[in-house]
């Protein structure tokens, strides 16, 4: 089975203080001083790929766009067959169309049929959830969203996919090829490589491309002409707490139930 996992290195925005959210003249927020890590949804996607490889022979490839962090080499120590970085100087935060086109072009340039392409549902920077769906359209294959768990099907070329729907958890038997968008998962954290494996695979090189290698100038220009960023402002998430008065804890709890929880239970 050939699987490509697409992931994003994102700034840890929760580390930023209230006064750090300053928009520059080119509609950016300086996050260079903030630690960076693999986007949480993509981390689950990377682990799901490894769990499939644990069960069957798999050519596992990890693909990221635009970030120059060296710690992604650790994916080799986790037994990824290839780690690919596509370098780009273009600001792609809100241009899912360009990101999907780059992934699509890479898959065709590579010339291998991919059975499964797995992406995180969204990232904390753009937060738009569009990339998996756009990639699915370009590849003309189905896309399953809000995926929580993936397992091998009994028949070759099938997967058992659990996803979160409006009415609960949906379990589907899916034929490959397909695109899978990983949503909120439980107990699906990327495993940590051993020191021995880090030393063993430290000489493996990240395969690098440039976004210019894929002849996407027309798509990039068209997308940027279709819409542009006018301004950025931080969403005000200040909470307005209510002080519950009462002589003791029991009376306070009764007030909370009467004024809030009781109505929700109807």
C-alpha cells in the first residue's frame, strides 16, 4: 500500500501573550519567536499512517510545504520511507487552493499511484478545512472527513474508517484510493523515536523540491487575484464570568443547576 501523509509545521499560538498579537503592514502576525511543532491534526495523521504500516507492508511518505525545520528528519527514525519538503516563499496561510494544487502536482510528478492521502482536517493558522476537499476534487477520488480511526479491511484495497458525523460515529468500509481528513481523535499521538533509531537514520536526507518545480504560476496568480487579505484582527474571546452567591457549596450548586443546567437537560 502506498500512503502519503501531508503535514504542516505550525507555530504554537497558545504560547503568545495578549500583547503579541500585533498585525504588521503586510497583514501578518510575527510568530518567529514562538516554538513550532507539527500541527495537532497532522500529528494524528502521521501516527495513523504508522499504525497501518505496523499491520501491512506499506510505502509511507511524509510531505510538508514551506517550513525548514530540521526535526522532521525524526520521521525517518519512525520508519517513514521518504520525508519530502517543498520549499516555498509564498504566504500560503489562507490559500488552500494553492496548497492542494502543490500536493496534487507532487503526486503526479512522483509518478506512483497513491492508495491513500491523509491530511489533518485543518491547522491553527488558516483554520479553513478546505485543503482535503480541494485535493479530493483534483484527484477525482472520495474524501472522508472528521476521521477518528483507520484500520485495514478484510479485503485487499479496503479500509475501515470511523468518522464523526452529525448523529454520532459512522463506520464505513472504504475502497482505495481515497483522501482522508483526520479530525479530533483520542489516543492517537505521534510516537517518539528511540535514540538508537535517531542515530541509525540521521544520515537520511530530506527530499527537497521547490514550488517552482511544479509550474503552478498561473494557478498561483489566478488564486491571488480572486481574493486577498484586507486586514487581520484578533477575535475577542474574553469571558464574562458570573459570580454565584450562596451561604454554602450545596446552595451554590443548586443555583447553578436551576439557572443553567436544568434548561439544557430539557
